[in-house]
C-alpha cells in the first residue's frame, strides 16, 4: 500500500488523536488535524492531502457537508465521511458531495485499513 497524506477534520480531540495514531501505525501521514470547516479549508489550501476524513458535525459555522462541497468544487481529492450521524436525511445531503465513502463511528483500525487499501486501488495508475 502506498503512503497517503490524510487530513482529519474532527471536532472531538480524542477521536482525532486516535484516528491520527491509527493512520500513522498504518504507514500514512497526517497533513493536518482540525476541528472546524473553516480551518479545514485553510489547511486544505496550504497542503493538499490525498484524502480527507471528515466528520459531519464540526466546530464553527460550516458543517462537514458544507466543507466537503467547497473541497469537492475545487478539487478531486476524495472525501470520506466518518460520522455517528448516518440517518437517511444526512446521507442524502452528503451524497451531493460525491464522497468516496461514508463510514459510521466509531472508526476502528480494521475499517481504516480497508478504506486505505480501497483508496490505493482507486488512485492506482
């Protein structure tokens, strides 16, 4: 598996730290870990990652879906929603961003490994 550069957008610090630790154990690099949509857009523009792991409920004015819409409008970087909010209304709203995947919380290392393998296959030449 190729090393990926991943941005974590998560308002719960413990969850963000755990996700970052899992990514590092799997051999990936965390380019940024931010808690708001506004900070995510700023970090994304500074250092474009290969993948964005995005929570839906965030600090700040923008939620994860609104943030993903801006990211996807400006780039083809895959966005994966990792959220406890997986009801049909939320999924429908999130579908407008063309997410790479939608994974319910809590995210475990097995699911993250499978996701990263899938990402490697999707971007292979």
